């Protein structure tokens, strides 16, 4: 596993503050970055999770369901890609999967996954619709 110089300069852990840039939390671990491209690169290199491939040709709402599904299961120490439960180290477990690039739509095709698993999840604001158009989502400030 490696960090590129760009990733190292932008990496933070949950709880660190500073600046007004929105923080995008990794789907698997507690690392956050300020750029969507960098967090996707981190997930590919550190967790073998290719978000671009997972979200390919998906509508905005399918992508939201997918991301929230993954977040909810990770919070429950369950693997979103197989049926393993009670995982003490989900990050290590994901390395047993070879480059995660797809997930059956049936696993997350439920409207309950339209509700964020993470408060102020800025990753949801970074998604693009199928046509490549950005969907403008303004996060609610609940502080």
C-alpha cells in the first residue's frame, strides 16, 4: 500500500479541522481528503475499491444508494461485497477481494439507502449523473 505525495499532503484523519474545504471521508477507513479524485485514488490503492467502476453508468440516485449501502454495512462491521459479518478489520478483509469493480444492484436496491449513513457526507455532493453532468447538492449545515 502506498500514498502518493499528493495524497499525503491532503490526507487528514477524522477529527482534524482546519480550512474551509469540505472533507470527503473514505468509504472504508477514517481517512479524509479534500478532493474527490484523491479519495477515489486512496480507495483504489489502499482498499482495492474502484468507485468509478462501481458507479459506471449509474444514475445519481443509484450511486447514492450504493455509497450509503457500503457505509451502512461498514459501520456494522459487515462486508458489502460478500456475506462476511463481525469483521474486526474490514480494511484487511477487503484486500481478500481482488479489485472490487462491481456489486449486484439487488444488494442495495432499497430506498432506505437514499438516506445518508454519514452526517454531512460530502462524497454524495461530488457525484455526477450518468450523462456526466454534476448534480448540485447543497449540504445542510446542522452545526
